[in-house]
C-alpha cells in the first residue's frame, strides 16, 4: 500500500509515519506543502491520502485536485486536522 501524507508540520509527519509503519508492506510518500504535491500529482500513484486541512485552504484544494484526476478519483482521502 502506498500512502500519501501531506502535512506542513514535520513533527506531525513523523508521528503519522510511525502509525502508518504498523501496516505491513506500506510505503509513505510525504509532502510538507500541498502546492508541491499538487504539482507532482500527475506523477504520483498512491492507495490512500492523508491530507492536512490546516494549510491555508490548500489541503482542500489538493483534495479537489485529486478527485479531478481520473487515475486518482477513487482513492480514499482522509482529511486530518488538529485542535
């Protein structure tokens, strides 16, 4: 399984990677910036996306961009946030 993580806080990315590492045969693709992930989207292949909501609206824009990309439209997306 390939998991895309888009989160601007590197500490949060490390924590999420620790949790994802518990899944057998899991590969993490990480971005600290939603704009960069969006630029690379056509080159990426992943089975699950974990995207931070708190990226000045860019996280939700990336979610829409994934949905508009034919090869990724059915990929599950989990929007993450912190209080």
